[in-house]
């Protein structure tokens, strides 16, 4: 088969895949979007079950589709109750689609916008649970760095169980290469080293994001406008514990060497405040 015919065949197959996708999944609602990705709540007509459908539009350089497959592969390999289950990955001429388990609940970002600053008791409990989730990722071989911790990426379900969502920025550290160069992440939440070419990341990168997340949950202050390494939680609420303010300050130190070395050590600090 010549190249022209081969390309035409792939394009026809991709169109057929999209047609099949739309026939099988009924879009019910848009759950969110960011960058070149959109997430929809869909109903699987065959099983009558609700799913989350993430659409990642393709880029000319192929980077977005590579990231989509990397995200799906990492979530599939995790197979852990804190993370959603990937059911299938489909590709059309325009986009890559990841079909995932739909997680019932409310993101901590949505809860923050709905009722404002959260109680110290709740934030300490969530912080302890997030330390367990992140430590599970960091202790894998090779280690996995989440890289995009923020309230909008944390789902709280019935019973106050937490689940992490959106693995688009996740990095799997390979032993055979340096993990260097600018990475994905959200401004205001991402650690400084995520935006410095040649700077490696590790567990302390996620600890920075966790510190920012705790700060915002306690104060409802946008970390882009009121950086937590310049403001203390006690600048906004004098009733919050000094020790907790110090813990968050250590988490968000600019130099990774000055932060807690692991999520387990951070978890022990948070437990001492409960």
C-alpha cells in the first residue's frame, strides 16, 4: 500500500472511531476544561453507567497526544483506590479520548468557592490523607511526581474520602535519564523548580504544592495574588495555630532543600497538630 492510501485509511478509521464514540457515549454535561483538554460527563449507552470522558486535542508537534497516552498509562498502572480507573483510550484525527471512571463528589476548589475558608480540623485531616496519597506515588519504582496539586484537582466524596483527579501533569521519574526541564503545572501552585530549565524535581516538588493547597483551603486567598511564601495563614486568621503556619512555611520554601524531605515526615507533623 502506498503512503497516500495508508494515510487515507488511517483517517477513515479515525472518523469511524469518532462516530462509534459518539454513538456509544451520550454527553450529559461539561465538567471542566484546561489548556487543550476538556472533560465531559457522559452516559455509556451500553452499560447505562456514567463515565468521565477527557478530550485532549492533538497538537502539530504530537506532544499533546503523547501526554494523553502517558497520563492514561500512568493511571492504569496505579490501580489504587485514591485514583480513577481508566477504561479505554480512543484516538481520532482531531483528538485523543480517555474514558475513565466517573467520580461522584465535589472538588475542594468548588467547596472553597461555595462556602469559603475551611475549618482547621478538616484541612488537617485532608492534609494527612493527601500525604498518604502522594507518598504512595513517591514510593513507587520509578517514583511518580503528581506536579499539579491544587484544590480543583482533589475530589471529596461521601464519607469525606479524597480522590485525586487530572493526571495530565504527572511525571514518572526514569532511572536512566535526568528528570530536567520545564514541566507542566499551575502557576501559583507549582514549585519554582518546575519552571526552571535543568532543575530536577522530586517528592519535595509535590510538598510545595500541598503547602500551597493547605494555605488556600484555610484562607480562601488566591496564591497567585497572595503568595503563601510571602503571607502567613495567620495574616488572614489570627486564630489559626502558629505551628501550622510554620509547617506551611517550610512546605513552600523556594529552595527544595529547605522543605520537608518526604510526605511521611510532613504527615507526622500534621498529625501532631490534630
